């Protein structure tokens, strides 16, 4: 079969690559439709695989202007020219564009949802209650997302839950030498309690939690101030710059608000070549998001790092009481309490066992190769069902 993969970004969305690889290994053709623009990392990865990439006629920005209609009509012509058996899309703007561009067209449509944030807007949720019925299948990137779609009226058979997962062969517990080298790079000795948070900084959204960054950096920084004031042997490593110009501005505001430059227990890096270096050095990972799917916690787990996660979205699916902690979202006091418990485990020598159990859980529930096979199965089934209905 031929699959048209549509995303509103050519930079992010690399979590689709295992799906592309699995589909092509089965002999299917994949053609990607990405927004016009520069050579982003997703576009390059697709080119390196020999996947055809089409520059979308639509820029995935919905504005009350004639160019929006013109762009959608252009996208429809492009998709009809590709003539796919399955139209497959991720990210909400991509879903809106594909649904509108494919109105009245007999093609299987499969939407895979990487995060629940848009459904937390009452306005968007009320609209999505009707628009999601244009999809043949909505794959929830977690049980949490699948349940949200079932709550607005889609049947369970149309809402499978499949994680995006993590590559458990690339993300593995570090060797002693790798861990030592990674900690040396941070000037962290064996007795230093190293906590990491790996996440881009996103600017606050206008419709959802106005004024707040969704990843919860402010929550962690407030909790850290409480936790670390009498623990000079603790180190917080934040990894991630602003996702865009607005995100970079929000990061600068956080740096100023929490006086990060004057705090010797905090290091904040914009980026590194390999995030695994950060996890290799860490004793604990923290995901304090206000809204999230599985997030960075699955990468940490795969590398044998236990996590403290908020109760937002699908984060509680990643840990269990043996492998980490779940705390109420937007609660610095509760987060500081979990940090104290993890620190006590670190000092007692029992924190490492939590990391071993986190790794076992990642292998069992979030292995990327199994998830990719499940996504390919759904796409094949959707194409068969659409062909059968047409007959």
C-alpha cells in the first residue's frame, strides 16, 4: 500500500521514523508531506532513508484569509496526486488540514495523537467532538489520550492506544566508565546527587493555562529551591533551550525569576549532541509537566534512571511505586517532598534498584520496535477496511 504521512513540522516529529521504517520493511511505500521551508532534522532523516518528501502547498497556519483556502485546496490536489491508500497524520494542525483537504474523498484516514494538550482547551475539545469523526482511526499515543477520545464519543475499536515508545537498544543503562565520564563532565563526584530534567522550554499558550509553560520548569525550580537550600551535595541539570523564539524568551524570564545564574546547584544547558550523556550522569529524572504524554520519562527509564513525574496526562503510566514517584501537578511542595525521598534512597544505596525496575518496565511496555509494528498493523487494517467498504 501507499501511505501519505503528513506533519506540520520538518524539525520535530522524529518519533514517526520507526513507523516509516517498519512500513517500508513490509514493502509499503511512504511519501511524506511536510511544510515548505528549511532543511529540518525530520526532513533530513527522511531524505537519508530515501523517502520521498513533498513540500506542502499549505503552511498549516489557520488564518481568516483567502490564502488558507487556497493552501488547503493545493494540499488536496497534492494528496490526490499521491493517491494514498492511507492518509496518516500526527499533530493537531496536521489533522485539521488533512480532514478538510480530504472531505468527500474515499481514503482511509488515521490520526495518531502525540499529546493531550489541545484537548485541555474547552473550545478545541468541543470542536474535536465532531471533527474526530472524520477519522477512521484515532491512535492514542497513550491510554490517557485514547480514553479522552472515547470520552468525546469515539468507540473503543476506533481508538487503540499505542505508545510512541523508546528505542531500548539505543537507550540503555550506561557502563560504569560511561557514567563516570558523564559525571566528570558535570564536575559531579560519586557522592553528588544528580537530578536531571530533559525538555524544551515552550512559551505559554494563550488558550491553555495562560502565562504558564506547559513543561513545568517553574514548578521544578520552585521545588528545587526548597529542597537544595541545605543540600550542597545536590545538583540539578536542566537540558533544553527554547523550542522557538518565544520559548527562548520564556526561558530567559525563568532564569531571571529564579536567579539561576547565582545558584551553584543548578546547571541549565540549551542542548547537547546526545541526551543520553545527561541520563548517564543522572541519579533521578524529573518530569513536572502540567500537560504531557509519556514524555522524557520513558527515555530515563530505558537508561535505568528512576523518575519523579507529575500526575498530568499519561506520565503516571510510565512509573509504578517501585520505579519512581507520582506527585500532584503544579505542586512544588509535593515535588520537593519526592526529591527528599529520592535523596534518602540515594544515600541509602537503594535508588539504583528503582532504576533497574524502571528499565524492566520500559522494555516491557514502551519498546519502540513493538510499538512501530502495532502502528503499521493499524494502518494496514484501516486500508483493508476502507477497501472492503468501497466494494
